[in-house]
C-alpha cells in the first residue's frame, strides 16, 4: 500500500522526472497542454507515464489531486 505524500514533486518523481522545484518550473514552462487535451493524452509523455496518469485520473486515485495541479500548471496560456 502506498502511504507516501502525493505532492507535485512526488508525482514528478513517480513519472521518472526530476522533482526539484527548478526542474518542475522548467518543465511546466516548456510544456503546454493543448486545449481539449487531457493530461494523459499530451504528446510529451512516454507510454508508461501516460498510462500512470490515465489510471490516476480515471480511478480518482490518491495521485489525482497532484495530477490535476500539474494539468492546471500546463494549461494553455
């Protein structure tokens, strides 16, 4: 059972991405979620990252809040 904190940095780590504040800011500054595209369907994820995000959002898993936060950060300007 996963009992860790489900924060944005923890989500980045779970996705295999650098999870420090500057890396997260760099990622969210260089990636944009196209309008009408779900977070999991964005073209910048590899298949395992997309599957994890899809599962987290579909199951309203404990990761869903962090995934929603990420989607908001990646929203179109």
